[in-house]
C-alpha cells in the first residue's frame, strides 16, 4: 500500500510508482495531510465527492483546504482555502470545472477548479448543510439542513423554492432521483414523499413500514435507474422499497455484529443497465460490507476495527471507492481488485493428479467452510497443538506491541524512554505527541453540533466571575465550557470546570476542536471518579491521596491531622486547577508530558509528591491560616481584578460627578445673578421708600434672613435626600423650621409693639434719626453684600475642599484593605456614641436656653405693656410726675428711652438728645447680636449636617 503525505504542497503526484492494489484490501493509495508548522498536526479529511466522469474527486479537510485528485492523470491540486470546515461537497455540475461546498457558517459557495475563483455565494440556511444533491442535468441543486431544504437554480444561483417543516419533525434527507425529474424527501418520522421538480406537486407517499420491523430511517440509497430505494437506521435491518410499485418488497438482516447503519450506497456496474445489485453498507464498527441484494450474500468488505471508515463515496462508473477513515486520512480503493476473487473464471475441467508431498496431510486439512460467500481457513489438525500454543504466546506479544503502537507511527514505550531521558517532549512536536497519546478522534461533526447549540445558560455571565482581559480567550473559554455542558449536563453545575479547562483553552485557543477533545479525554480518563460524590469534592480520590501520603510520609500527614488540615485543603485545590496555579507554563507543560504518558494514577502521585517536596515549609506552618496561603492568594488575585474593575467604574462615576458639579456650579452662578438682580431692585425700593427706611430695612432684613434660612433648609433637605439622611434628621429640620416660624411670628409681634411705642413718642429728632437710619441702612446693605460674597466664596471653598477630599479619599480607599474598613467602622461607632452624647448635652442646653428665652420674652412684653400704659397716662395727664416702678431693674432698662423724654422733645437738651440717640443705637446693636446668634446657630447646623453626610460616604466606600 502506497501512502502520500500532502504536507504543505499545493500540487504534485498522488503516487510515485504504479499502484498494485492487493486483493486482500484493494487499497490503491492512502492520502494523509500533515502540517510542518511550529505545532505539527494532522488535518483530517471530512468530505469527498466524485465528478461525473468518475476519474476525478474533491476532498475537503477540517481547516477548509479543498483538493482535486485526478486519478487518471495522477495529479493533485489545492484549489481553494475556505478557512473553515466543509460540511458537504458536490462535483457533478453542468460546468465540469465548478463544484459546490457547504461551509460551517451555514453558507454554500461555488468555486472553479481551474481559475480557483469564487463563482457564487448562496445563503439562506440557519444550520449546517449536511447534504447537496445535484439534478442529472446539472441545472438544479438541493441543499439540506436539519430544519429546511432549499432548491437552487445553478444558472442564476438564485433560490427557487424552500421547504419549511415543523421543528418537531425534522429532515433526514432530500435528494433527486437519478435519471428523473422527481425529488424524494425523507423526514425523521419515517414519512417519505415524492415531488415533481418543476411544479413541486406531490406525486405520492410511501406507506409506513410494518410494525414488526419498524426502524427510524437515517440513511438512504437509490439505484442508478431510480427504481429501488434502500433505507436503514439504528438497526441491523435493511428495507428495500420498490418505487414503481410504492411498496416494501424485501427486508435484509445484516450480521449480528452490525447494530447501526451509517451510510448506504449502491455499487454501479457497466452491464446492469442501472439496476444495481450490489449495495455497500457502512455500519457502526467502521466496516463497509458489500452485499448482493438478490442473493443476500456478503461479497467483500473494506475497513477494519483498527482502521475504521467514517464515510465513503463510489465513482459513477464503479471503478473506485473513496473512503474517509476515522483517523482523518483518505483511502482510494480499486473495485476491480476487491472483486477479483468473485469475478474469477470457473476452474478448468481437466484435473492433474500429482504426487503427495513429503509431509502427508490428512483429509481434514483440505476442508473449507463457505458461509455467506466467504472463504474460511482450513481446520487445524491435532499435530498443530504445540504450534498453536507458541502462536498464542506470539499473539500476546503482538498484542502488547499493538497496545504500545500509537497513530502516526509513534510508539508509547519509545516516547516514555525519550521522556525519561530528557524530562520533557520537544516543544516543536509536543502537541503532535499529545494528540497521538490521547488518540483524539477529531470528530468535527459532533463538535459542530455541540457548538451549534450556542452558549449554555450556566456560562452566560462568565465574564463577571472570571474577568479575562483577552476577549478572544474569554469567548473560546465560554464556547468550550458551553460545549462541555451540552455534552454532559453535570458540567453546567461543576464550579471548578473553568479552572480545570482554562490552561488548556489558553494553550489550544487557536484550535477549539482539539481543546475540547483534550479536556473531554482528560475528564473521562483522569477525572472519571471525581463525580461520585458530586457536588462535594471526590472523597474517594482524596482518600487515595491521603493513603499514599500516609505510606510515604507519615510525619507530614500527622502534622496535617494535628492542625485539622484535610485533603480538601492540601490536595483538592491542586486537582481542580490541575496545578496551573502553582506551576509556571514550562513546568506545567513538562508535568502534563508525564501525566499523558503514564497511568491515570500518576496525577494523584503528583499531588502527593508536590506536598512532600513542600514538606519543610508545611511543617513550619502551625496555623490553619498558613495552609490557606494559596487559596488566599487566588482570592486576592480575583479580588484585585474586581477592585480594578470597580476602580475604573468609580473613575467613570467621578467623571460624571464632576460634570454634574460643574452644571450645579453654573446653576448656582445663575441663581447668584438672579439674587443680585433682586438686590438691585431692593436698592431701588430703598430709594423710593426713604421715609419708611427703618421699617422697610428691618422687614427686608428679616425677609432675607427668612429666605436664607429657607434656602439653607432646602439645600439641607436636598443634601439629606441625596445622602440618604435618616428620618431623625428630617424631624430635626422640621423642628427647626417650626422654631424659625415661631421666632418670626415673635419678632413680628415685638416689632408691632415696638412700632406702637415709637409712633406714640415720635419727636422732632426725626432728622437725626433719619441720618442714623440712612447710615444704618447703608451699613446693613454693605454687610448684606459682604455676607453674600463671603457665602459665595465660602461655598466655592467648601466645594473645592469637598471635591479634593473626595479625590483623596477615593485614592486612599483603593489602597485600604479589609482591616482598615473594620477600624473605620469601629471609629464610626465610637463617633456616633460621642455625637449622641453631645446631642443630648446640646438638647439640655437648648431646653435651658428656651426657658431663659421664654422668661426674657415675658419680661420684655410686660415692660412694653407698662411703657405703653405710661405713655397713655402721660398723654392724658402731662403734668403728672412719674415715679420709677422698677427700682431693681433700673439698670436693665436704662438702655430704653423714657416715654416722657420722647414726648417732651422740646425741653430736651443736646446731651439728652445724644444720650437718646446712643441708646437707640444700643437697641439696634442688641437686635444685631440676636441676629448674629441665629446665624451662628445656622452655621453649627450646617456643619453637623455635613459631618453626617460624610459618615455614610465613608460607609459606602
């Protein structure tokens, strides 16, 4: 058997010497495709198809390389690189140089083998196309996927019709009958319909098969004349339908070792006028058996248990069979060589008797058993018993040698010797050796079906739990984990699966099929007993590790037991991360060179060896927390990732907050402009109301004070709402507003009483008072303007300080750890206790102040009432001499002008006038002191509110 490696060549010869296929296997040539890249690998062929002549065929591998093999001219050519796996091929179009290829992205493309250019691109399928059937004229083509079938016009490459079905039914195959204008559609419920190609009129439907031999049809084949339909499925029965009579006329039972049928195809014969009699049946064991459907005899077979076949195609003239093997190679068989034993001429009539040889044979040596058309070996005589035993020993040796033989010509024993000598495999050939050791099937079809199911629900939010910087690596990890979860439901609930799979995903991120199969092989062979106590850790595996550690290092195990350290702490983290958290990349690769080359128990021994190598630092650990250094480090790494993400989010929030504050500052500036405009209007009103300056000034001042308090209260309310202050603070604010309203009413009452007193005693000192009032108004206006400026500057300064403090706190909090947070919380609790204690003290002082204020208010009211009565009596009896009524309070009331003095301004001397003016100024000063006290109270409330606003901010950080 000749073998040809395509390598990186784009063209060349298929064979280098004249092929001479043996009758035993009939193989003309075996074609493989190995790459010589940095990571050498085998490119598996997936599909193959012959052209109309039968002397050329095309084949595509799982990387999208499509080759044309000219068996007549002994040449091969690379005609296209599609960069994705092909799922179906067709090479019998009207234009002989064109072919159709269905790709993994659900599209169908037409290429030219001569120009190597794209002819057309046909889209419309939503799942993988697994079948392409071309009309005998080459004008039409039908592409079939699991959910739909579409009819295309190959002249315009436009879709003519689309077959839509219920999702619960599903399509098995839709194809043209040879030499006819009929389309046959086969569904998963075993219903088969025949349609007219031009009108799509339903011609007939085949009846249901009998219940005694009812099977679910999966594969179909039709003779070249279109009269007989063969159907098979997951059974060893074959159903033969006569399409002319539309009935089942024969059921063929295959041998018992056949449990399922994967492919059917009739073998053409140039002399049977299309009524093919030989049917090729590919079963689940990878052997394709060719039977005669009339005599029901087995004629020949291709493939074996060691070298199984995954799919086959037979040339239209019946000379060649192209089979894609399970190892990914392509075999070309000669039908003539396979049928040489069947088609040999009859023996001659004349027989020659010869002398017996020296070694006499018994009559039993010439016996043959013929069953199902196969020739058996001669029966063994008794004299051959000793030789049989020797052969059994040799067969045992052969079995051991076969056990060590690996695909691609490798030998496991030699690899182990190489690994023992160098400690690792060559980097250039490591991936190639791993695939050979693991004997990966590279089943692209099964993997594609898992990928087509999409992202599993369990891994939709994978990036939140594992924030990987590389988006590509994250997508590959998510896709691989989803495929594993679709493959087995238990993996969707396995918490350590991402940790186990991540190093392999990072290593094989450019070849997801190999990545999936390596992880699946690792789980099946090395981790198969990990799930016996699921979802708990594998206690059985951990017990084995503990027993091995007890045998090799009793002291270390006793140290673990003394400090309450279980195998779930010193062994399980190493297993669930497959050492990727404790080894470097090179060390990890060397480790798995040894793991894949040895018995699965080697992994458990590695865990024990790692602990024994670390026994010195482990024996020095006396606290359980010390043994959790590795887990804490991993947690810190994860926490650091989360903190980094949170830092970026906080930076974005800070940027947004800064923009918001800028907008707020602009709004405040607009408000200040409006307030200045209002102040200008007030100035104009002052000029108009000069006669009532004092009254207007006082009322305006009180109104401004009220507006300021209301504004401050509104701002406090807004800050309370933004900072989520407690209901107790709202109650305090409400109480303050009630106190302010009561104070305003009290001031209004006092002012009213005072104005009555002034109106009763107005004298000729109005000019002097007018000057004083004007000066007082100007001073008050200057104070008011200065207060506004001071408040504006103070607010800007507070905002700058608060923003600066916020930036410093954010930078500081990013460097703080959990210990600092505990200290802050304790400090806050102590501060809260202090504040509550301070609040209680202030509450007591407030109550005493209220009592003192109430006594002062009562005294002042009584005094004003007495003065008014005295003024009235004096008006009625001016000559009456008034006696002092308050001997003990003369000094307290000396600051107030006498009613008699106010009414008798004509007899007042200059010194008395000046004293009176001085006392009026002292009265205003008293009012100013009262206002200053209110302002100080407001500032303390503001400072308290800010302090309470900052406290939840620290808690939030």
